[in-house]
């Protein structure tokens, strides 16, 4: 399938580390797939974003979430997200814990 015919995947990336944002963007570029990337700094911002979604086409297909974050951590985000209406509409979305290791 040509890249033009591929569906754009919505990826939500939640992490408070700006360097991890850059690393993740670079990894996605290497994958060479059409992605709409939403990057947020903490679970609270992610919950607010998800609560305010009005365009169902923007619901995340995949969520990468750090566990250790300020305001609302990854576990708190997961708990709150699972209660949202959009989570019920997109039951097939995947949630991953991420940990980048400093070398």
C-alpha cells in the first residue's frame, strides 16, 4: 500500500522530559509511517486534551505514557482515561509505558 493510501495513526505521547520528546519523534521518523503525533508533558494535560476532543478522528490509536510524571502520573492518567467516553469508543487503542534509559 502506498504511503498516500495509508490511514494516519494518532499517537499520543505523554512524558515530562523534553529530550524524550525529541528521541520519540526521531524514532517515529525512522518508521516512515503516517502519524499524527500529539505530545504532552503530563497526565493532567493529557486528560484535559482527551476530555476536550470533539473530533473523533483525533482519538489516539496508540498512547505512550511515562509512569513518573508531575501532576498526574502515568497510573493516574490510565485510571482517568479509562473513565472517559472516548476510551470506550476506541477500546482497541493501545497504551504503553515508556522508559528511556540514559546511556
